[in-house]
C-alpha cells in the first residue's frame, strides 16, 4: 500500500511538513484546557463507534492481505479487530478521558532560606514519534494518551495494519476537529515505505522530541541503533512464571495457563515456566499436563521431559525466546534464588511472576528481580496500562530511566522548575 508520498523525491518533503505541523500543534495542545482535550477524546470515542463498519471493512482487507502473505496465527490475532475489540478501543479512549490531567500538576514544592519558592511542575514532552507494528488499537491508545498528556504525535504503524490504522486515525481527527483542536495533534504517516521510519529516526531531530518503538525485537533494535533523539524502549517480553515449592497447585495451574494461553501474542504472555526443584513431586506433572491439555507446546529440560513424552527438548535459545505463540519453555530450578538467577541471565526485564504462599519467599523475589513489573500470585497478562488503572498505555518500557513499565499519561510528561521570588539576587 504505497502512496505517492513514498517516492524518494517527495518523502522528505512530506515528513518535513508533518514535523512542522506537529510542532505547531504541540504548542497549541500544551496550552489547551483539560476540558477541550477531554471533549476531543470523547468525540473521538463516539466516532470510533459510529464508524465501526468502516473500521471492520478496513481490518478485513488488512487481514486478507496478511493471510496471503503467510502471516502467522499469533500475528494475525494481534492484527484482528472485531466488534468487541473496537468497543474496547472506544471504551479505552473514554477511560483516558476519566484520568486526571497531569499537565500543570505540582509534583513538589519547597521554600529556600532566602525566600525563593520553588515548584516542580509537569509539562508535556512535546512531539512524540511512535513506530509500531501489527496491533491497530495502538493507533487509538497512543493518539488518546498523547492528546491527554498535551503532546502531539506522529504515528507510523506497520504495513500489515495500514488500512485499519487509517480508519481509526480518521476517527481521532474527527474528534479533534469537532472540539476545535488542530487535526495535526495526531498525524499518521501516509506511506508504508520503510524509508519513512529511517527518516523519522535520523532526520527529524528538529521536530520529534522522543521516539517510542512498539513491536518486535528487530524493530526495537533498529530504533535504538538509528535514532538521533531519545528513545523510550519497549524490548521483547520474555516473561517468566516461577512456581515455588510453597505454591498452591490449583492456583499455580490457573495462573500459568492464563499467563501463557489467554492471549499468546501479547508482550505480557509468559514464555518460560520455572518450577522449584523441591516442589517437583507435587507441582511439575500437573503443570505440564495442564499446558499440554490446553494445546500448548512444552519445551523442557530433562526433568520436565520425563513427565510426558510430548515434551520437546529445550535448547539454550529457548530460554531467550519470546514465542508470541502457544509454546512455553519449562525448567526446574533450585528454589527462588535459582529462579532469580535464571531471570537475570535470560530475561528481557519486562514482567515476572512468583506463585507461592510463603510471604518471605515472595518478598525475596519481588525485591531482587530487576524487571519493570513483578507480581506475586497473579498472571503476567496483567502487564497492561489499562489493568493498572492508567486507561491505556503507549507501550511497556523496559528502560531504567524516565519511564519504566506501562507508559501512560504521566510517563509522557517531563517537568520544569518554576521559581518565584521577591527581588532576590545571588551574592
């Protein structure tokens, strides 16, 4: 789905126009009232519902093309929209409306001995560039989060979801215009030419303040390598569930099955199961058989393989792999410290869960595992901004600076210092 804008001689001009328009829109949006932003988003949610048939038709075209190109089942699931998912998208935009506006919030304030009054105040980041793959709902989530947080955004979705993204983007623009805000607050790159990604990364330093990649490992690696502006990284979700010797077996089964099989194609899906060696007699067989019965392929170490002949041998590469499919790697480890060591070596610092009734063991895991999200007795599939009460997310950051974990409205802000005096001069 290339457009005229994808031709080399016009791509740079098109991207430059978008950049200039985004900067102007960001200036307007930073001064826009909460009521006006909320009105735009409410109207956008209404537009999503009103244009559901157009969105479904566009998505069917995308899915037909993806099937013809041999896209795998997990990626097809990420791409697919139905009425339930579209309604969830609209409801997600409305949930963002209900969040507190972070802009102008005083984070901290104090007074110096010389009488100066200092405040740390939240401000927008400016213009955000979002590069994402597959999931068209990201168009609505990201657009709404950026508007709410006072940021303009330039969206560049994947070619496989280009028609769906465009249909959803039109709904966001409809809401912005109806509320009297510039349509350029949320722009969608109008070409699937991969050169547009390179241009955003290397040639738009004068316009884009931060890049957010949301997609597979190769996309994130490219962004981190080529970007000339700061990046809020979303690395792969190699998520783990550790089942401790003191875990309730039924709870462990429920959590492991949900963490792996609820939706296999999301970044919060569990990819590795770790079982405490001291609990293998009671825990190992029920967990392995429950996964196999649910249609999950299990790749395990020698002890896990001994449970059932259907378990395939795990390779070293399996411990590093984000399958995004009904496949899980399983290993027996020496207690909670063995689990922590495995996660430190093979994990992607995304989301990890421990299942145990031993509070001391749980606290050791929660304190020592250095991932963006750690859970006790809960599924890794709760790694989601909406589930955290943040309305939605622009991604899950695995970075250790600025934003970590779900990136919502608050994480899309910076701050400035406002200092008020009464004539003080520095000696």
